[in-house]
């Protein structure tokens, strides 16, 4: 048996980046041999083993043959006579098809080092077309390696895959897995730019795809185009280091503008309600986690109110906080404010503007949470609504707090 370091570890080392995980390919071995050496089998679709000490993954060299649509439609051969070159040939991108042997020598049959130097994302071969997930993976790499471009022939290949319906065979869980990972990259907007360029975004996330070309009022949005605005918002959230929930909410807060009637453009009256419906629709299809969906729904519904926080009356402010379940879940409010701040600053020329609305909402929340609902419940005469009296007390507390600090 021979062992080779492959994939991301070799790539990142050549790029001078920190290596987080090592993956290994085993050539000339069998599952029985690895188990005898103390390796633990963990693979389901093909033989993968954990090293007995390092717990790093070791996979038997394999070839794949397409037998059905989708990313699971493969017959896998991992016989001992499968060579390293056979294994590298089935990989997605040239920069991921470089191996290093035990002596430190690089094996690079597909020009991966050349493409690393040229900053190009290029497919290894025609096998790329057999797995539609590779389109999503390439788009995710574009978001990570922000100075890389997509090779023209690779973009043409992806467009053919979309036209042939391969992307339609993707299962929702896999789409969400790749999109959620791409959202956490350095410049997530590039993922969606690549997916749009090849036509895949219209298939996997049509609610988002239709935002490009939709105009907004130039006095509020100097960038005008709604799709451009949403990408600015998303990248601002990424630069601030926000988590997945905030980034997804930033991405989806304006989905309703894609369904604004043409006769009302560039105004988008009532787009918040449409955005909530489309967030729910997209999250159901993508099988997004419930906490991600809930935050996105709140931001879609309330971002306009948060932007007007300096003008809201105490009663309106308290109603908004109660709709957010803010009294019980104050940490969620911070996520809502982070997404709203990204929306406010995700406009041309507005990147560094102050956002005093956030401090206003925080002050109102602190005042509302200072109300002792339990004491009010005990003191409420029988027959009167406890909820109404608690709400009134919160409004009074917020009114005093905002009057003392008008912002």
C-alpha cells in the first residue's frame, strides 16, 4: 500500500494558507488490510477509514461510473489495481487534483499548480458533468478564493449541465449544505454570481435569482438594482463576521421585491409581507434549519420598522418587540439588528454611515424587559386581561426611557 496526501490540504499548503484537515488516498490496499492496521471504517458510499491515532480520513483510491441522475447515481470501483492517476482523474477541479507522496514529491497530472498560480478554477475533465453538486462546490470555492476566476470552458460546461437538467436532480439537503457553507466564506456574493452566470441559481433559488434587474428608488438605493443591493448587504454581513443566520437573513430580506407589480416600480409597497412568504417557501424547499428560517422571516417582516426606529412611537416599538418575541429572546434581537444594519449599509456610498436605530431598539428592549410581568399578573383584578396590563406597562417604561434619551 501507498499513502498520498490529496485535495484541500495540498492545495492550501501551496497557497500558503493554514491547513485545517488532511485527506489521504490509499493505493494498492483493501478494506481488510486497513482494518488489520487498526483503521476504523466510516464510509457508506465508498470505503473511508479513520486513522487509529490521528483520526484523519483515508479513502481507498477509486473510480466512478455514472449510472443514474443526481449526485448519488454512481457505481464505485475501489479495487487494489485502481491507480492514483485514476483517482485524481475523477476529482472536480485541477487545484483539488494534486497529491503529495511520502517523500514530499507532488503528483500533478492535470496542471493544478499552474492554475493555482494563474488563479483559475478549472474542471479536471468530462467527469465533472456527472455530478451536479460540483457546480455548487465550484461556486463556493469562488466565494472562498476571491481572486480566482472561472475558466471559460468550465463555465460553458456548467451551462450545458444546467440546460441538460442535471441541476434539477439535486436533493434539497445537498443544495442547502453547499449554500450554507458558501454563505460562510470570505465573499459569499461570488457564489451567487457564479451560479447566476451558469444559470443554476434560477433552478436552485429562483426567489433570489429574480431580484436582478428589479429597480429601486435611486434616492434610497444609489445602486438601484435589487440584486446588486442584496449582494452588497450579504458581503457587509460577511465582513462583520456574522453567523449563518444573519447572513441568510441579509440574503433574503428583500425577496418580495422580485414580485412587485411592474406598474408600481421602483416603489415596493408591501414587499415585507411578500418577502416573508417567499422566505418560508424557499426555506421549506431547501430544508433550512428552523432557527435560520425564523430569523430570516423576522428580518423580512420587520427591517423597515427597525430602519424607522427613531420615529416609532413607544406603543409601536413595543408591538414590534413583542412580535419578535424579544422579551423572551433578547439575543435574537441582536441578530435582527445585525442584519438590518447590513441592509442599511449595503448601499453604494452608505458603507460607513452611523446606524443609531440599533441603539434605539436596544434601549427600548431594556426598558420593556425591566417590567415585572409576574408582579402585574398577581396584582391584576380578576376579569381583566393580564396581557393588556403587561403591554401597557411596557409601553409606559419604553416611553420614559426614550424620552430620557431621545437619541
